[in-house]
């Protein structure tokens, strides 16, 4: 019965293959100013979207200007030469569209969703803010206050964010992944207008952007508007590359963070490779088995069976450079954080010594493939996935081989990455708990 069920799940996951978009369906062109376009026609509904991936995130910052990438996510909605403050949203909504944006360690992404009949106004709106963003002093100060308030809210209300900022600063010795995307408070307060202008000119130049358009559009229609609105925007010198390579960690690191919490919070991180690494796909499957959902190993063992944790989850970032894998757990009432920490290691050590079962592996593969195809069912999911593979995996065409790669991951692959990366010398442990005043005894050397 279990074998039949696994076969059923495998077939169910494979069904969307028959309607799957092919790599050849994606058309590409590059404007004379270096801006690259990826275009996929999908006439299933009379809508389209535009994703602009700017290759700039917190990894491109330096001490003194941390948080600028996130700040520009705010500023890009606050007026340009033709469309003034708040007009971007108003004009887009008046034409039936909507938008969103996000900033990560590696990229800043702007998304526009609109009826295909409104495509030209979308190009005009984007070209206005890319070519002539208004860095008005009053607006800068207003948004500076918004970001400072946002940072304060994050740090006060999110134990994950508070602990993550502290843990990252210890886990990374050199790489700019060591600070949070929102930046340091002192840097936010100290940015100058010159800092902003230089950052904008450098990283929002068209040769640093990749545009993905999917929906009820044509390649020729997109080309005409791209050449009309985007091509006149001049290119700039390419940004300097991030040259810092994080050195190998030489031993376990530990830190204690104090906050008035009802029970201790625990974050354990390990250094892992970037998305382009061959090890990344097995790590994705291991991530699912270990910490994703209520049937994962950690949830089953720590929450259901041993009742040591009130919650436990994991996070695997898709990144340009080697990053961290996160396990975050909250102690149950009257549970000591050391007991919870040890229980986490016991689950990981079991995988290192004994591997995972074929049943666990197949279940994780099925979930991953179903998740993949679900993302590819909508024009929004297609655009985001195409852009993600183009930038993070080096080529959008690789996404069409992803299901096959997931299917090829073996039990031995899972055990291999667990052995390689989940070792004591490669981890950093952060504990967030209510602190008491420490007493120091005189030490004799």
C-alpha cells in the first residue's frame, strides 16, 4: 500500500509536465544600455506582469551605509520627474494594476501586475523612476523615519529578527551577509544625500537590471516599448564586485542575547554553499525532511514526542554567495534551552550516521516538485521563478531541469551534505533568554 501511495504521489507531481512551459518558450533580448529582458507569452488571462530584478542587496553595502538597498525600496515609490510623490501607485491603480517590492541580501525586486492593455503606462511609470528618481531632502527624511520605526518594530516584536541579527554578526567573520537587510540604526541615521545619489546611480543603472515579463503580451510589443522607454536611460560603470570570501569557520561559536521573554529562544546556524553549488539541491531536500512542516523530523521529535519545543522551523536562503542554514526553536514551558539544543543535535546526528529513509526522501521530493509546479501555474509565479533562476542559478533555462535534478537526489546525497556541513566546528549557536545580572569572581592567573 505504501509503495502504491508513493507511486501515486510521483505520478500526481508529474502531471503538470504535459502543460509545462518549455525553455524555448522564453525569449530574450538586451537593450543597447545593457538591460536584459526575458519574455514569456502566456495568453491564459488578459493580464501580465513585470518583474525588475536589480542586482543589489545588503551584500553590496559597506559599514556606514548599511540598509541603503532596503531604503531605496521605499524611495522608488516617492516621486520622480513626471510622476510626483505617491503618483506611482495612484496611476497604476487607476489603470487596473497593482505592485509590490522586496529587498534581500542579494537583490531588490519590483513587481507590477496589470491588464495587458495597460502595458505602456507601466513602462512609462518605471522609466520615470529609473531614469529620474527624485531624491528630495524632505522625502528622504520622511522615509528615514519610516525605516527607523520599521527597524525598531522588527527588533522589539520579532525574536527571530533580534536573534538573527546577533547570530549573523558572529557567524560571519568577513562577508557582508553579516548585517541584516534593514541595516544598523546608526547608519540609517547617518546616510547623506550624496550616499543615496551614488548608490542609485551605481545600482539602478539599466545594465544592472534584469526584466522578466510574463502574460498576455508579445515579444515584439515588449521590444517596442522597451526601446522607447528604457533604452534612452544611460548605462553606468558596472558596480564593483563583492570580492570578500568568508573564511572557513575554525570552531563552534556561541552567544547569549538577553531579552525579557517567557521562554528561551534558540537559533543554530551552519555555513552552507551558494545556490549554484551542486550541493544545494540535496540541501533543499534535507531542509524539507528536517524542518519543514508538522511531519518533519524536528517537529515530530521536539514538539510532538518529547514536547521540548513550542515551535521549531528551518530556513534555507537562496543566495549568490555561501550563506547560512538556520534552525530556530522556542522552548516549551519549563524546558532548559540546553536540553532543546541537544535534542536538535540528536536528530541531525541520526541523519549523519544513518541517513534518511527512502520513504522520507520520496515524500520530500514529491513535496518539492509539487511546490515547484504550483509556482509555475501562474504568470506571477513564472516570472518570479524565471528571474530567480536567471540570477541565482546562472541561467533561467536551469529551472526546466530542476524537477529532473530533484528526482535524481539520493539517500547518499542527503547523508553526504549532512556530514559535510552539519558539524560542530561549522556552527554558531545563539540563545535568547531573560538575563540575570552576572557575577564575576576574581580569577588568579
